C-alpha cells in the first residue's frame, strides 16, 4: 500500500501526463465483453473469450486498468515501455498505472470473491525470453503476498492458444490460495488464461487477473465508434477496474 501523500502525488502525476489519452475500461453489459471489456455488438462475450470457455476453470475475475489502442498514444506506450531501448516516459506511465492499480484496487478481488489475495504472479513472455521482464520488475516492487514464479515453455506451437502447458511453476499452493495474476497487455487473452490454468494445476483455488491494458484495433467491428464514445472521458484512477464504478 502506498503512503497516502505519495499515492495522491502519483495519481496527480499520472492524470497530468497520461490522463488525456488513457481511458478507463468500460464494464457495460452487451456493450463490452463481460470478461475482457473489448467492444461487443450485443453479445455477452467477445469471440475469443467465448471460445476459451471450453477450457473450464479460467480466471475467476479479470480487470483492465485501461485500453491500448493500436496506432494511438496508448498503444505506443504499451509497446515503448518494453522496447529494446525503452522509452523512459512510457516506462514511467506503465509503472504509475501498475503501482496505482495495485495499491488502489489490488485487494478489490478479496471482496469480489470473498477470499483474501494470498499470492501474486506475472505472465512471462511466451516463448521464454532471457532476463527479467520489465513488467515483472515493476510489479515485484509493489505486490504484496508471496510470489508464484511462472516459467514459460521454451517452444510452443500456437502461443495464442489456451494451454496449461505453456507455463509451469514449481510451487504448490495451499487449499485456500487466491492468486493475483498480473499482465501488461491482453490481446486475445490466451497468454493470461493459459497462466491461470497453470496456476490451477499448482493448486490455486482462486485466480484474479489484473491487466494494465486491453489491446484494441481501431479498424475492427465498431471499435472506432466505441473509442469515439469514450474519447471525452479522461482517465480516473479512482474508478475500480473490477466493477467499472466504485470498489466492491
Ligand atoms: Zn472478451
Ligand atoms: Zn477497486
């Protein structure tokens, strides 16, 4: 948890640097996917989330701090912060988002699922890459509870598929465990949901997924109209990413 005065300064810094182009994710039945908050045309789930549901015990709950729009500043930020030569400004924005998201809404799944969060993990790159992922570096400074270290498979046929063998952990989780799994970007959700299944294999009772950004392509479906509809709504760190309104 951040010290209150520091938290207030961080919120002000995030809103002044990126509030003008970041948007809160929208939770609205049949307007956005009930799982991943991408725009949907009257359906409960988007096509990828609906097709993943055959895999059984996926994430208990999923939340997104913002959208990353391809070709827009939000998209550049989510790519630039982890570029080979990272863009410092982008790294600062992602770090502020993740720190505020964790400190303000990291324990909201306790109330949603009636079980306190006990562990945390991040989704590694797939296939595995050497060195520490910048997102892991950001989260490890701020997350509370025990880490469940996840390792990505060295070779995968279809990295976008939902497959529990894409990730593994040597940890064994206790019966009442609740893992907060964090990721930087969600495109179709295969990476995060595969990591959820790997955590289930390790014994996780509950898994809540907190993602910084839902990746959105402007030219897909009604996305342009959706983005236009939310274009005047500057980012507000107080809005709970799990509910789209107040914290549970
Ligand atoms: Zn979805
Ligand atoms: Zn909250």
